[in-house]
């Protein structure tokens, strides 16, 4: 239909006035402000806005959007799938507060991983993903978890390089068993290329893990899971990873992967600055029980716990970061500020993107999560747009 004459000059412009969210308990890097305000101007957090639309969010917590370092999918789709699958998984996790996400692959043929890296790098280029995490194939058959044994290989630096190249500058992290032949050289190669070397799915001793950290490894992939347990005569990788100030430890805080006491032990020992709460989520996250694929392997999800159909290994989680938040505060009784650090600031710093995300500070992206007093998610904003609209009166 034609536009009526005269209507042209008065066309509706989308509202461009800044929004000022007031009255919430706002968690800032310096602590929690009880009656704080956050100003959003366009896609960014602004310092002040005298003419902003004031939105009352009292009775809520306002925290930075979550950053997930390790995530395989959600909403019935995985990061090993098509571009549409990848978008669906991203969308699912955004609805749960994850505004920044690194897509994790699982062990597969090198050719398939190279192709998938190309696809994921395009989505990273568009700003939909923060990067790519290759979990496998350079991992230990002794600690393979839900990875296909036949496709595992030693970490040959030339092959590691092939994956980094395929990711076209978007490789964020590679999880590898650093004790395998070529492991330490691969760690050095990753460090040289600014890619995080993560120790995981490993059978390393304490001493071997110390060597990996000396070579440049800076992350523990889901600490405690897929590595030898902490022993008093052979402390293994856990002690080495927990004690070194240079290492950030990933924890899957879903109540299944870690006993609360193990979580508390790690959290207390590493301190709130060196923990990243990750989901390690697979397709079923945000959906529910049923049969799914994790890479080439079949997984059965029952009561929210994902296990391989063959062998019964835990196969990723169905966790979302809003649930990790709620659990950490209400069950683990961790201080809200420490939980915010583990879900936002620490992973952002690790990824080197803390100039744009990870805290509620002027100049950063307007990525934020609104939680009620029971830490239920009520709103999610990404780059100034509500992904989950809090429906405030
Ligand atoms: Zn994983």
C-alpha cells in the first residue's frame, strides 16, 4: 500500500533515547551497589544520560551478561552442525543469559573439524560467536570421556596448526592431553599464536602438568572431570592446575559433574579470580530428556543428565549459565560477586575481550542479565537489545 502523502516527514523513528535502569542491586567490578543505575545508550553502557527513559527494576539483581568458554550446543542443535544449528544453539543460550559464547567442537575426523572451523569462523566474524574451542582430537584415550576413541590422535603441532589456520584467527582454545608425544610443543605453538592451551582429557602426572603450565597452558578443561583424581601420593593434574596462579580452572556447576564439596575445594583454592563457570552443554540444554548426538556418538539424556548410550560416560551437560548462577548462590552459597566473576569477568579476561564485555562499565557492550531476588532469570539484554524482555510495568 502506498504511503499517504504527508506521512513521510513524520515517519516513526525507533526510540533512540538512552535507557536508564534504576533501583536494582547492580554488581560492579568494585562491588554491589544496592540502589544502582545502569545507563544504556545504543549498544553500549554509558556513564550518564540526563534525558534517558527511566526504567524501574527495583527488587532485581543486575549483573553482566554471561560468557561461556566451553559449550557444545543447546536447543536441540550442536556447534558441530549446520549454520542454522549453530544459530539455534546460540539463541538458546542467549535466552539463558549467555551473551558471549565460544563454540566447542568434539573429536572428529580432521577434515570434518577443518570444515567446521571454517563455518564457525564465519559466525565469529559476524559477531555471533566469541571464538572456537577445539576439544579433541588431541586427547588421551585413557580419559576420553564422550569422545570417539578411534579418532583420537597425538597432538602433532602441524595438525594443531592446521586447526588454528582453519579457524582464520578465531581459534580461542584447544583442549589437549599435554603428556602425549608432541603435547608440550603443541602448547608452545598455541601460546605463540595467542590461542589458549587447555589441559584436559588428560592422564598426566602432577609433574607433567607442571611442565605443560611452564610451556604456556593456562586453562584446566572442566577440572576434576576427564583427568586422574587427586591422590595424596600422586596428586596428578588437579593439584598442579589449582596451585598455579597462571591457570584458570573451568568448573561445571550442575550438581552432576562435581560434588558440591569438590566445587568448594576448587573455588576456595583457586580463589574467585581464577574460576570460570562453564556449561559444557550439549544439544539437550534448554530442551530436555531424550536421545541426541554428540559429534558421532549417541547420548541419552535422562533427568537432565547426559550419558553415552555405549559405556555410560557423562557426555556434556544440559546446564545453562543462569542455572549455574542460581545454583552457585543458593546451593553452593558463594558470594554473588564471586559468581559474577566466574560467569563473566574471568572468562572475558581470559579471552582477551574484557575491553568490551564481562562487566557493567561505561563503554562496554550493553550485555546484562536481570535476576529476581531468587536468582531466577527475568531479563537478558545483548548489545542494548532485550533478548528476554523483562516485561516491566
Ligand atoms: Zn566439552
